C-alpha cells in the first residue's frame, strides 16, 4: 500500500523535475527477471520504478540507508541492502529467494555510480552473473542514456532478454564466472551501441 502511495505522490513532481521515457517495455517478461542496469545517479532506480507498475526488488548499497530521502524511498520500493565491503551472504540469499518467488530484481553490476561521464561503462562485477546462473533467470539490460539533470529529459532503454544457459550446471569457479561476466558486460554494451545508432538516424 505504501509503495503505491509513494508512486502516486512522487510521480507528478518528479515527472516535472525529471521527465523520463522508457523504451523497450515489451521485452519485460511477466515472471522473474534480473534488470541489469548501468549506474549514473542515485536517481536511476527511483525514476525507473516511478514509471512502471511492477513490484521490483532492488539491490542497493547499505550506505543509502543513512540517506533520509533515498533510504526511506528505497526501503519502501523494495530494496535489499548489501554490504559491498565483503561477501554479504544474507543479501545474496535474499536476492535469490526473490527470484525463486517469481519477482524481478534490479541490480547495478558496476556496484557504484560511474561519475566520469566520458566513460561508457565501469567495471562489471560478477555477482549478477552468479545469481543469474544459480537461479536460471533471464537478464535484461536497462540502459540509462545519461545522468539525470533537472528539467532535462531522461531516456531509459530496455534490451532484449537473454540467459546465461551455457553456464548452467557448471562449477562456478573464478574462470567460469569471469566468462559469464564478460557476456553480461558485452550485452550491456550492445544496448549502448544500439542506442547510439538510433540517435544518429
């Protein structure tokens, strides 16, 4: 109930402050999925969730709990807070349980915001690939075109779903996870290149 209340009261003011358009909604499956997003700003997940009716669990750094505004919103939008300094097994288990229950999970695989706007993508960490393989979950790239700024249009693009089927049943050692992680990174860059091509037309 509180989730819908937040969406209702925040949608209009934030739509004026940060007008947001999502492309590729048709690619989102009805069941479980991992939404694999690049990360430009703390606003990324808020703007995405305000423009969808889905119930999505969010993997967010635990430090955001200390931010009264974002911490409050993320908690009630379905955040799973994770300690990035070590292996937060409890957070990982909560993510996997959410997927096994048929929910969607929103992850920033870079682990932190990419502050250098001259770069396309930061280092992609392997946690997302591990979760996707263990739960046999489809992945969709969610690409935020640029860092949100007040009164400037924000475009979000969703790529076609894919699965890391070639890694199902394999022992997830460091080498295998690196290979799976490279696939995730390349799929993210594919969506970026598609977006850039559309802008040239």
